[in-house]
């Protein structure tokens, strides 16, 4: 845990990390929704360490997660993975998605990826 100064907000502490995936965070919530949120938070770190290795799980999150907020996180994470596969996934999601908010976010993320300097 990161030390904090007087008056600062407490740092978020995730569960102990394993080589593949951290355990659920103690305050992630209860049941499968809490476990899904803990896995999503761990996925953010995995994208930072190994973007290509995290791609399959990020795609799953963006496509199949029932919680729209976690799907949005998956779409944003796809935007951090600068690979042709992540751009193709975003294009497929835009073409197939019924939810206008999810489709719009995927479109914006893809546009940002395509216009960003390389």
C-alpha cells in the first residue's frame, strides 16, 4: 500500500498478485459482480505490463461482459493496445453492437487510435 500524507485519500489496495491473475480485491463487492470488477481492475495492470498478452481477455470484457461499465472499460483498454487486432475488434464491435452508447464509445476510441501519431 502506498503511504499517504495527512488528509489524503487512502490508496486502493488490490489482492496479492500471482503470475497470471490477482485474487479479488477485499472491497470489490460481493458475488460474481465483485469478482468481475476485481478481474477488470487486474486487467488494467496486465495491459500495462503485457498488452499483447492481455488482448484476448480485454476482447472478452468488451464483447461479453453483462455490466456496461465493465464493457466500457474493455473498450478503453482496447484503445491502449496499439495492435491491428485491437483495431479490428473495435471495428467488429461497432458493426455488431446494438447499444448506441457502447457503439459510440468504440467509434471514438477507434478514431483516436487511427489519428494518434505513431
